[in-house]
């Protein structure tokens, strides 16, 4: 068993949990390397920002940090998934304000493809499933990922690594599980996520460190013609 619920090894969840009932929560997927969580502070910052936006009373930071570090130490290479829900509550959409959050941590082996990844081009398609526009939830990594589920179900060809997703105005926003970057000259562009999309941890790191390569970063609307005109295009997961 490689799952912990509220600090105890378990795979049993209360059916009344609002994460299950309504997708009422946030999550983080973290890379474990050499028994440590990469970019742990970035992940925690985003998690608690999401909790504040959704008005979820999150777990105590010192407890959560200690749990994550202890669990990550059990595997040299792997993937750690953290879910925080509002917790169990009465039937109905309206939270009572008295819920106690549920924290779920699962430790997984690193996929073979990720463990032996090489620098090589990947094939990407354009999805027909659009991303709904909702500025109040833009950037958050919420539990409700139905749009990504529907988009990812559009293809089964193993040669295709990812699918690009557009908003209702045909702007390219992101991939089903990734963020998009375009390089033109000394400018590094990425879609602005003020209306929809997930602001990835690697996206943040790339934007913060691009200056070390003398790249100017720009966040703006991206159209298909921008990809065709770019010198380079890459995606971060």
C-alpha cells in the first residue's frame, strides 16, 4: 500500500468527501528524485494559493511538509501525488464552513518512459475539446479535470505525446497536462493564463530562469500562426 489519508496508510475515503462529490479541492503532482521532492516549495505555494482561492482551510504546513518529505524518502525515483479536499460534509453544494480538509498522498513508481527520457521531438495534435473560460479559477490546479479527461480521450495513438487545448476564442492555452512555450529570437512567449488553464510549477521555473539565457519573457494570447512562425516550440509537464 502506497497511499496515506490524513497521515495514516489507507485507501478508504468517506463517500461524503466533497472532493469525490464535487471535485472540491486541489492537487499537486511532484517528481521524486534521489528521495527528495523537486520544487517542493513551489508546489506548496501553489497548493495553499489554491486553498485560499477556494476558501479551503488547508492542512498545517509543517505537518504536510514533514509527511511529504518522509514519504518521498521511501523511493529513490518516483512520483508523489498530493490531494487536498475540503473534507466531508452534508449533502448540497454550499459548504458549511466547519469541514475539516482531507489530505491524500500517493507514492508511485516513475514511468519507464520518464525514467529513460531522451531529448527528441514529440508529436502533438490539436484537441477539439475547448477549455471553459472562468477567470476566478484560472491558473489553479483543481480536482475537476474533466476538460483534460475529455481532450485526452480524443486519441489513442501512442506516437502522439500531447494535445493542444484552445479556449472558446481559438487561443491556444496549454496541453492536456502541460504548458506551452514559443521562442522567437531572444523572446520566450507562453500563453497568458488570466482566463483559464493551469499555471504549472515548471512553467514558473522556466519564466523565472529564462533571463539567465538572455531571454525576454512575454505572456500573451497565442494563435496557431504564432507556432508556425516561431523558431522553437516546447512544452513543459
